[in-house]
C-alpha cells in the first residue's frame, strides 16, 4: 500500500551523542505520524535507531560516511538517500556542514530544504577556521532557515537571522521533575553521600571540562563532594588523566551516555562551563529538575528559564569553586511560567509540523509542486 504521508528526510550525522538527536526525537514523538513520516540520515548505528523504531517502525534510517572524514563519500551517499523516496522536505541539522549537505538535496530536487542552526561558534571554538569558511555557504542552497535560539540564528545566518524560524529545543518537562523522596531514593541507588556536582554532554573542547576539573578540585578543598560527568567524547582519556594529576580521581565518576534525568534529580548543582553554545539545552533540563545551575558567560541568557542560574566567566576556576560551595539547596521549577512553557514539548510539538505544512503550502501556491 502506498505511503501517502508527507516524507521528511532529516540529516543529523552523529546520532549517538549530543542534544540534536534528543531534540529531534522529542518532536518526532509528538508529531502527527498519520500525516508525516520522518526518515533519518546518520553516521552509523547507535541507540538512536531503537528509539526511532519505537516511535514509528516505518521510519527509515540511512547511514553515510562522516562529512568530516570522507566528504566526497558522504555527499555521494547522501545524494543517493535523497533520491530513494519522494521527499518533500530535507532538514539539515548540521549547522555549518549544511554547506556540504544541502547541495545534495538541491540536486535531488527536494523542494523544501532547511538549514538548522543548533549551535554557535567564535574564534575560540574548535575547528574555527573550517566553520568560518563554511558559514557563508551553509544556507546557500536552503529554502528556509531555522535555529534553536536567536543567538544561534545570528551566529550562522548573520544579516539574514531575522528570516530564521526559532524552533525551541522543547522537552517533556515532567520527565525531569521529581519529589524529595524520589531524589533520596536515587541518591541511594547511585551511592551519593556528598554534595554532587553534575555535568552532562559531550566530552569535547567546546564544553571546557578541564576547567571544570580544576574548579572542582579547588571546591573539594572546602567541602566533601563528588563530580559526575555523564556522557562521552574524545577528551575522556585526557580528562581521566587530568583528574589523577589533580589528585581527585576518586571523587570523579564517569558515566556512559544515558538518559540523564535521574542524575539531574539526584545531584545538587549543575555546571556548564562551555566556551560556546547555541542554547545549552542541558541547562534547561537541569532546571526542570530543580537543579541550581552555574553557567559560563558563553551560554545564552535564554537558557536561564528559572531566572535563578548563576553566570560566570571561565577565566577564574576559584570563582566557580566558591559558587559551587555556596549552593546549599535545590530549587523548585515552575512549569507554568512563560520561560518554562516555551520549552514544553506538549505545548510546542505542533510547531515543527505547522512549519513544514506552511512551507509546502507556499511551494504549492508558487507552482513548485
């Protein structure tokens, strides 16, 4: 039987780490699957595949080589995926690497092509030169612009930022909420007895985790505490070595990538010392769990949905240590506030489907279909 749903092809690259895949899955779960079929292009099999199948077993997942390692092979494979079905929309979540991906969709004559900015970068960013060179071309073959925040839109689209549709990285807020008994049970489950400092995300240059280790080591001089790092990335071995060199290896726990909700509920303070961020969605998740947050100046103000987060420069680890020690109690999240509601997937889920429908209707009116 012919599948008459509107077919959307999402390019996300590495689906095993980071918030892009998580954000997309949240919208996918709540989008009208009787009207839309989401297919995906990734760099290889991961836990993402099982979650896609759980949401919609009819979705397809194509794998291609990494654009960073094999750009020519990636483009050939992506072009083939674009031609494999009658796709109405190609949605690239690759930010600057969209410069290499969107031409494939244009060549395949997919009518609606979206360049989505999920992050921001500056001269202190990793691979800055490459990103800077790609930025002017990132959306050159796009028909529509999208971004996770106004900050990310300005960073990628520059003078055309006002043309970008801001799609919030919405989450299921109630998945992160907890009561005191849940929290106590989780702390017992995780064997947490001291103040617990938490980070979740990728172990990469952007997240500035060596700085966090240094700040934590100074905080340990004033109070018993444990640092929990949930995630993975190329910096993990070096971080483990740095923890040993600082004499805090026994106080630092490395947790493999997982649903971080229970760790947010069990911890006492969340730290995000990033060198740059498009939004900093993990901070929103942490606040939904009532977790006090210490964020770098390079995390956009939009991430402070509770209005209680502390923003600090990343030039002084002693200052971070002082703030970590100063935090004595958790917060209460007010999900009814406009700031939290803006990230509530149950209230925002319609936005993505509405955007696709509007874009396709415009193309229909212009005679593209």
